[in-house]
C-alpha cells in the first residue's frame, strides 16, 4: 500500500518534508522579502522599493518640477501596473508621505490638493489630488539615462526598473526612514543637506575621519517640524558612533505678555511625528483629571503655522517652570529613537554608524561617476567614428554622390572604396565606374576603409548638411570631443580626479539645496535640558482663606473665608458636623481612614460651600466599610502618633504619609476586626494611653519607634478589650482633659500612672471623662 502511495506521489510531483522544515523555509523566504523589498532602505539612495518605483514611474510620465500636474490615481496606477504589484492605496499613501513637508524634510513630490496635515488627517482620495516631482526628486534621478546604475526586469518581465537611483545627495540621512521588518526595524531621523554635504567633503579629504570630527559638521538631526534637541552632546556622539541611540526633542514656545501681570505661552513648533490634535487631547485630559493643576486651559489657534495657546492657572508661576512640567508629562517633549539599520549594497542588513552610512553614499557616488564617465566615453567614441566618416565623405563628396546615385550596393561600396586614389566624377550613369569593377571578390580578411556605422551615417546624412560650413563644424566638434575624451580617460584612470569631481558635484548640491534653498536652513535648535523643578502647590493656586467643613457622614465642602467655627451650618437630614477648621486654598489635607491608609486632598479642589458638598469617598478611594478617623491640614516636618484599636502603634513622619494617588498610602497595618483608631500630632515628650478598661499608662515617647509603615509595637497591655484613646504631652506641663462639666483639668502628679511601654497601667484619675477620651 505504501509503495503504491509513493508511486502516486512521484507521478503527481508532490514533495513531502517535515512541517518544521517547510514552515522554516517559507518563513525565511517571507522574512528576506520583507527585509530587502519592503521595510529597510538602501544605504546608497536611502529609498525603499516603493518610493524608488514611484519616482521612476513619475519620471517616465515626464512629471518634472516645471511641468504640469497629473492625477495621483494615474501615478499610483502606473506604478502598480508596471513596477509595484501591491495595493494602490499603499502606493498612494507612500507617495502622499513624500509630499508632506511635516513628515519629510525635503519633499520629493509636489502635491496639489489635500495631502493630509499635521493633525493626523488622511489625504484626500487619489482621484481628487494631483502631483509632480520636485527638483529634489529630479536630483535623485540625475544620470539615470546615462547607465549610472543597473536595471533589472520588473515583476512580469515586460519592462526594466533601476536597482538603485543615482542620488546626487545623501538622501538616507537627509530625509530619514522608518520601517519594521521581520526581526529587525529601522528608524533614521532627517538631517540638513548642507551639513551632510560639508561632512562628505571632509570625508573625501580625510577618509579616516573621527566620529567626534563628524559631529562638528553634523551636530544632530534636523527635523521638518523644528523643535529643540536637548540631548547631551556625548549621547549624540555615542548614537552616531554605534548607529543606535535616542534624542530628546522639545517643542519651541514663546511667552506673550497680556498686560497687568498676565501672560500666556504659545507653542510654535511641536516635536516630529507628534499629531497636533492628539497632543491637544492629551493636554485637555490632564486638565480635566486635575493631574496638571498648573495649567488652566489649552487652545488651538493654528492656521498654516502652529499656534497652541497654554493658559496658566496662576500668574505667579514662572513660564519656564510650567513648561518644564508639561515637557515631563506630555508629548511636548518626546524621545526619538534612532536605529540606523540599512541595506548595504542593497543586500545585507546592517546597523551602521554615521561614518559608515556616509561612506556607503560616497562609494555609490564614485561608482555612478565612473559609469556615467564610461557611458559618455562610449558615446564620444561612437560620435568620433561617425565624424571621421563624415569628414571623409566631405573630402570625397563627388565620389560619395556617385556611389549613392549609381551603385547597386552603396553601403558596401562606401565601406570598401579606396578613398586614397583619385576618381573622376561621373556625369551620367554610363560614365560611372563601380569601385568593384574589374577587381576580384572581397576577401574575408580584407579590411574595410569605412566602418558599417560610418557608412550607415553617410547614407542617412541630410542634403542640407552638404555645405562647406558643416565641414568646418564637424572638424571643430571632432577636436572638442577629442579633448573631452582625453579628460574622461584621465578621470577614469586617476582616483584623485574622481574624488575631486565628486567634491565639485557635492558643492553644487550644497549651493542648490543648502541654506539658500526654500526651507533649506536648519530648523531644529540645540539647548541644554534644565532640571524640572517640583512646583509647590501654592505657586499654582491663588491663596484664599476657606473654612473646611466635613459632616459625620463624610460630606465635605469649603466655605469661602474664615467663618465663625461655632456658627450653625446646614447639613442633610440625619447628618451633622464632625470636622470644621480654617484653611487656605493652597493647603493639602490629610485624611486618615480606619483601614490604616492616609489620603491626600487639595483644598483648592474641594467643592464650594453653596450646597452640602460632595462625599469624600468620591474624591479618594476610601472603602465603604472604612470610617474617617481624622481630617487635618498637612504641615511639613511634623510627626504623627498612629495607633490601632488593638493597642499597637508607632510614630510616623507626616511628610512620609502624603499620597500621590486616589488610592492613598498604607501606613498602619490592620487585620480582621482591628481598625485604625488614633492619629495625633506629636507635641511633647510623653505619651498617655487609656484602654477600654479605663486604665491609663504614661511613658516616654522615646520608647516608641519611628516607622514608615507597619503594625507598630504594643502601647498598653490589656486582658480584655483594647485601646480607647492616646495623646502626647509635655510631662512638665501635665496631662489635660475635659471633665464632665466641660472644664479643662490638668494633672501634673503622674508618677502613679507612669511606667514602661506595654504595661497595664492604673485606673484613670478621679474626674476622667466617661467616654475614655482625652479631648
């Protein structure tokens, strides 16, 4: 059975192989195709196949920079049908990008119509837009008809396409490139043409130039959208030396004075590849979520230029400080990652340094120069051959006319005629004597006096050329071509002359597309990145007096001004006052929950006092089962005594309990039925504890550890019950509490209740409150 099956497979041409090998081979083929023909640019002309084919198709359509426009649909259609058999939308998108001056430093397509914008809007459909090449694109194609590069068959063999473009300037670095292949990617920033030409000219003089020296000519990328690079010079040097690195790029802005101390910031340039609309959405989201209280509003007043207006919340803030915070939290500052992964000679992917990329371009230019020179030399040789034939014809014009007029095979007669002997001109056909009359047949080794090319040229010569003046012109042209030929031979034999010629071409390119070219001046600036200061909250908010009111049910509000704390206020039915104190809008409030977590609130963000306020649980993530233990104003540098109902506690630094998020910060660890019970500001040198059994213990505060988080240590020992209250005081001033009549009572003789930490203590003094609370 198996033999029969094997025979059938051989007859049908089927091939069997392990699945692992089949998948591996096919995926490798796909990977190589993606790397070489789609994602990575060629180091010589800096183009991917789709861009190269678009430009070549436009050149075949004669869409030069001074001619008319043509529908984009026709361009993408011709490119797809003749050279790039992929989706027409992919081709059109690639062509549209070449026309976007905010994406490409030196656009190669001159677009007419909607080709997209910096907000991220897509171009109009290809049937609505028109395009032609720019002079930059023409410079990329210069010499294409002079055998400057190799051609290969297109996908179906009907036509040929260039393997690479001649490229008169280092386009790979000038316009940059980005792409994702299989297992590798590339991301190259754009640079300034004038700086690149200067670096190439120096490399020609000093082939072994150091990377540090190249940085003097190319200080960094030059992005089409401008901005400021704030990356240290040593990092830029390392990135160019290795081919991998990143650049911090910031927006440019100006501060506009609005009078009366008011001001606003206007962003005039945004980072490369940042969509303006998404940047504004992000800034608006930061304002809405109150993550950036320093910023009040953002407006887009852009037209053809960029104009983003940023309004500060307070005029007291320094503009540079505000922008520093925005750079830190938004895409007003981005990090552009560089990965110069390119195809060397169009075949080998390699991460190259700046020097290697420039060297690949210069080597390509030398190869183009040699091929163009050889092509011109061949043309000159062909023309000289024709000119020599023309000159012989003029010197023997009568014989040429006789041969053409009377001979049966004038071409052969012209080739084998002996032009050194005299021959009278025939006046009629009977007087004409054929050059072959009376001679033996032409031998195989007999050399013709004129070449076939010369004979063909003479036969095709126009009658109007049979003038004396034309003969003089032919001699002059021959002499000029001989001089040019000698120069070309010298050029092809002398490497020094070749590099001199390339230097001359680079200077021409620099002059044409340098700083005097429209948009050719450097756009991206350089600066040092200062440290982003932490702006104090009081600098962001106008300082105003308020009265914080929090009810027993946790509804909080801020009344304007410092009102009388004994004034009767309105609360919801069944609710009443719990916390009320004077504060300012610049204060931060600390909320201590029975779950042992501290939460931080900004007084400026509290709801107004016109209504009943809002539930505090909506402002912070305080669980429903947790209660508010304490609410107070944060004052830096203070110490807090925190303790649980189980009688465990410690001292915590108030600065360490500040929370940065809504979820708060866990400080006192509690489990099961145990809850956080006490939070007191440390004032004094001793601690007094009272348990549910009404026993009081006094001990030095030095016996209590200072911690950032934990369960704490035992304050007082209980047989039954737990802790009721704890406070701190100065032993010399005595311990105070309110008696049942509301009068303050102070006990200074506390030796009876003083003991070691974790002792049981003694029964409370006579007159101690029944609720077991010190205050």
